C-alpha cells in the first residue's frame, strides 16, 4: 500500500488498462477507469471482468473499496494527478492508426492541471509521446509539457494469462521527456510494480517495446518456416528444437504454431517498419519477411489438413472438422487477429462442416460463424479431423487423442498414431 494515494485516471479499460487500474486501486490510489465503450463499463460496474488477469473477485473488491470507478463520462477525469493512456493502436490499411491515442489525449487535455503527470502505455512507434501526445495536451490545456506538467512513456509488457510473470513482478521500463518527468513517472510506477527500469527518453522506451515484439515475431517466423521445410524433408522439427534447446547459451527456444495473433505480434512490428519507411525511406526487411511467413501459417495448416484427408481418400467438402481453440494462444479468451479464425474461414469456404470448441472465447469476439460445441468424446469421435490450435488447460487432451480418428496438432501436445504435428 502506498503512503501517498494519488488521483489516477486510466484511459482505456481493456487487457492493459484494467489490470493497471485494479493494481493501482489495490495499492491505495483513487482510480477512475475511463472508457468510451458503454457496454464494457457497464459490465465492469456490475463486477464482470473480461480480462483473465483480473478475477471477478478482485474487481468486486476494488469496486467495494470505493476507490475504483469505471465510467464513460469524461468529466470524471477531472482533478487527476496521474493519467495513463492504454487505448488501442491498430493498423488501418497497413498504417498506424493513432486516432485512439489522439482522442484520449484530447480528453485528458481538457482536465490537465499544473503538476499532473501523463503517461502513454499504448504500443506505438518511437516519437509518438513527444510528437503527438505532448502537442495535443499542450494545445488543449494552454500548459507546457515539462514546464507545467510531466509527460512520459512506459510500455506495457502484460502477457495475458501468464501466471508466473505478472504486471507486478515484470520489470517496467519508464521514461520522461525530461528529468522531472522521469522522476514523476518512476515514482508512480514504483507504487505498483517490483522494479522499474528508467531509460533516457520516451523514444528509447517506445523502441524497447517494439524491439521486444519484433524479436518475438521474427523468431516465430524463423521457426515456422523451418517447420514447413522440415516436414517436407521428413525431419521431426520438434525433436530438433528440443535438442537445440539443450544448449545453455546463445539459443532461445521458439516453437512453431498456426500463426500469430493478439493485439501485439501481428501489428506492433508494422508500427516500427512504418516509422523506418516514413522517416528513412528504407524497408524493414526482417519485419516484412516475418509478416509474410506468419500471415501464411493458417494457409499451411489448411493445406496439411487437405493432404491428410486426401491420403484417406476424403475431400474437404462436407467433412466434419473440429477446431480446438479459437483464441490466439492458450488459456486466454483473446481471439483478436487469431489464426484460428483464418483457418475456420478457409475451411468453411472449402465446404467443410466446421465446429469449434473454446471455453474462453465468447461469440462477441468472433466475426466468423462456426458452430460452437464442447470438446466431448462424442464430438471428437464424430469429427473427420480435429485440429488443436490453442492448447488450453481446459481441454482434455488424453480424451482427444483417445477418441479422434485424426488430429493435426499445431502445438505439439499430443502423441499417437492418429496424431500429426505441424
Ligand atoms: N493486450 C496485450 O496483451 C497488450 C500487451 C502490451 C501492450 N498492449 C498495447 O496496449 C494498448 C491497449 O491494448 P489492449 O489490449 O488493452 O486493448 P483493448 O482493446 O483490450 O482495450 C482498449 C480499451 O480502450 C478503449 N478506448 C478506445 N478509445 C478510447 C478513448 N478515446 N477513451 C477511452 N477509452 C478508449 C476501448 O473501448 C477499449 O476498452 C495497445 O497499444 C496494445 O498494443 C497490449
């Protein structure tokens, strides 16, 4: 618990903003959770969390404390001492869409007072805090960044569903546009997390986040491409990965999968390549190549399925295919940009009878119409093919292996004569 409760506004109550808001409340701060989505705010007010990292119990305790107020009213932002912006940063026709950050900054500008601190947490290209957020805050408040208010950037590293590395024990990179801003930003986050990592300006912090995600994106693409070649060469790539992973230095384990999803990997590296291209005129070739490989992984999954059915004398048209996992990764309900949706869409186009089991993903998240089922023994046994796309703990994988006539396991969790791996 902090000795210095602060009036905090968190703009955006999604996967990033909500955990930060609840942690801030639990540490004794007074928190307004501002979001433009009325439905979301209503659900939060009713104690219903949509984010795995915040249980309904924690949300209820925060609401009961009276120190957490979810709201859609911008007026409730008045009087903040610290404001955090955690709104989406999507791509629009391949280019960064910063309109959400602009709107959020505009809202805060109207309530900015001398001595307050504003921190951007949304993932974005280097320069956004100083070139976009600062000027909007200044124009809307008649105050001067650095002189009248503090401004900084602190990238969010939250990994939804990760129980080992949480918001609290994951070191938090912090930055400010000047020394006083850095001090203010650091002091606030020190009340929330175990360790802060100061860097010299928002640009280094913005780039650090994109470096982390681009590193992951590129390495996943490398292993995905290798998996496709290895299969064609008749080599068990998983065994090679296990063997390589015994090297205690200079190697980091990545595993193949049906593609990348979520809000980060399919999008963030493109923010960096856009910045490089627009400022320097160069293509960021690693990012372009990684996008190409990872974007095509769902096609590869479908091709493998077509071949597997073909080997049994079956056409895809009319075949019953059970997809296990619609989320982009295990134990999360996040299906944004999920490769499973692309797999499902392609199978539907080929005339398959597609069913999907995922206890975490609600239909609100889906823009495909597949029949939702539970992964029961009957459902598994009735399918011509089962595809394991997200290996949620909730799935009984032994039941799947025991009852399926054929499984394409993209996560390497099953064994058996009826199982093929990516
Ligand atoms: N989800 C992750 O795992 C993750 C991890 C690290 C960083 N990030 C980054 O954090 C940012 C937020 O991502 P998220 O996953 O929390 O998104 P999200 O979609 O889950 O939540 C964003 C929320 O912001 C709200 N919003 C949009 N415009 C607003 C406005 N002008 N004022 C108030 N609220 C507004 C939306 O209604 C939504 O509820 C993105 O930049 C993302 O790249 C996400």
